[in-house]
């Protein structure tokens, strides 16, 4: 498993000069900045993988194997060459960025990504930076309810000319922040068509789509669960995470397997020279990543006791910048605790028996106004000294509809 992934774009290496590169005081004489970075991190006992992206146009006279041999003879080790579509013709910068993103998603998860921006043609470096930002967002969303661990750095150095014998490689943190916002991808619109596209291409898009029909349907189901989980956090409805009918835990490897298949789907579209909708494509993986984080959080929960809810959820709210939810949650739980202590009713009882049976005039409004503890739908039971909360099973379908569409409709 690699700890550091070094990324770069190769140009015409015949013009690369031998230079003594310095990285944080570590010296390395080489023609490749990525090799200097590899040796620097390995000198710090980090396992390193180098991905060198090469435009297809540069491989016309010398294929991948030929270029690999040249790079090895130039003194580079521990690298993999990845051929990317060349900009021009059917390919835009979007397709190049999409290909780079999908390539990174195929690889193992490093704890640090370093992208060299000083080598290679500008358009490909820009595409790589864009892909890295999207990849970093994906990795942050995978742990948005936990603590994201990915470190991303940009490596740059001065232009290398024949006169330059020494150069410093500067490392800067690349600031990427994933916001708590619900990705809304359309799995059926990962491609883009032009008016002039031939019927044969449209037919091929349909054939590829049918091939991944089952995976797309699986994604739609996860997307629906994600929306419920997202709204449960955003609108402070903790009990949703304890109901299997709403948010049953899914094995992490199952989500990872689906992501792998959808990476192949995207790659197959690109291999057929089909333009992709980069925003939609990215959002598909952002949605899967966010779902994984919610799924991990769901897996840490054991029982819907007041004590556990008060312990687990405020921490999540604070980390997401929605700490005001904790105020309302604390207030609603304290009211329930006080009612339980005063009434001391045995067995499972309706919350309305503890708080009074006055019927709510607007059930949906009061559901969201009171942390989901709608007294007509919530049940309370004291077990082993703990106050356990749950929803009456008869109302779960209605609650699911509310969480799918929390907005007010006239």
C-alpha cells in the first residue's frame, strides 16, 4: 500500500536537463522533479507511488513501453505511465480531467497526494489540478462525519533551462474543503451529446448504459438512502439512524465494489470517444463517498437511548458547522427525560401519554421542530435505567416521505 501518491504530467523528455533538485533540504540529481519527490518521501520512510500522465499525442512515435524504457534510463524509478486522451478533436479538457480522476479512483488510497505543476504542457497540468481537487473532495466526503485524513500538496519549481544546475522544489498545501451539501447526480446523464453526433454513437451510449443497468439501479437506491441520511443530519432527526427501514447499514465493500463498477462505466464512455458531463460524473462519486461516511457513523450506533443520542449527535453537528442543532436536540431530550422521571410509567408508552395528548395541528412541521420526536409517533421505554426512544412502526413510511421531501409545499 502506498502512503504518498506523486502525480505529474510528462512532456517531451528529450529536452529535460539533469538538475540537482532540493526538497526541504534533501538533494537529488535527476532529470525528473517527480523522481526527486519520490526519493525525498522515501528518505522519510514513506511508501511512494508515482503516476506520470502522458498525452496520447506524445506516444504516436514512441508507445508506452518505449517511453517507459526512456524514463527508466533517465533514472526514474517506482513510476507508472498513464496514457491520457489528447486535447483536440472530440476531447475537451473535461474529458482529460475526468480520465485522470477515474484513474486516481482506481488506485489504492494514499494518505498524501503531491501534484507537480511545473512539468508538462499547461492544459494537461490544469486538467490534473482539477482532477486532484475533485479527488480530494471525494476523499474528504468519505469521512465528512469523521475526521478526513488526506493531505494534498502542490510541488513547484523554477523553469529548467540549460543554464539551471540547481532548483528548489517548493511544497504548498492545496486547500480543498468539502462542504456539507447534498450531491444531486443523474446517473443516466454521465455523457454529453452534440447536435452533430451520429446515430451510431447514440446507439453505443445506449448499449453501454444497458450493460451497467443493474449498477445504476443500485446507485439510485443508495442515492435515496443518502438523501434521507443527509436530511436527518441537516434537520436534526437522530432517530432516523436507528431505523433499518430507513437507513440499514450496508457493507462498506459493497459500496466500494459499486464505485469500482461505475469507474469502469465512465472509462468505457471515454474509450468510445464519448464526451462526459464532468459535474454529473464527479457528483456520482461524491454521493457514494458521503454515503460511506454516513454508513460508518450508523455502524457506531448501538441503541437509541437519550444518553447515546446526546453523546453522538452534537459532536457530528459541531464538526459540520451546524451546532445550533445541538441546542434544539438538548432541549427536546431534556423535556422527555423530565417527563419520564415525573410520570414513571412502566413498559413502552407513547410520548403523548407523557407530554399530553393535545393533537398537533401540523404534524410535519412539529416533527421537524422537535428533533423528530413527534409525540403522536414517538414511543418511550425505560430499560436498565436508560431511556430508549423509537418511532411507532405504523408511521415509518410517512416519516420516510417527510425526510425525502422536508421542504414546505403550498
